[in-house]
């Protein structure tokens, strides 16, 4: 997952997977990116500071319940 914030246009983007997508605008200033299989690939929020509040939130990221696992391509291989 990658979270980016562009202060010049006040846009927040959360990318879950990197893949070709189709974008659907679900509300004013909110867009969801979907790949062919229908999963959510990303979320864009325009006017992010107005919607989220304190701009300091964009300077901090807290990760909770993160499980580190081997990618499927490495399962069963010696590292």
C-alpha cells in the first residue's frame, strides 16, 4: 500500500495495488480505482484537508496489525 498527498492540489491518494484501472467517481471529490477483477486498487480524495482536517495527519502514518509474510513467489525457497 502506498499513501501520497499532493499539497499543491490538496489531493490524497491511497494505492492498494498497482495495476491498470478504471476510475469511478462515487461522490463529489471522491474516486475509486478498480482493476478488471473488481477489487479496489486505489482511492482518491480531493480537498483532502477540508475533509480530513488537521494537515498534520498527512505527516504521520501509524501502521497497526502488520503481518510480514513471504511473497508467494518465495514460499518454499531458501533465502
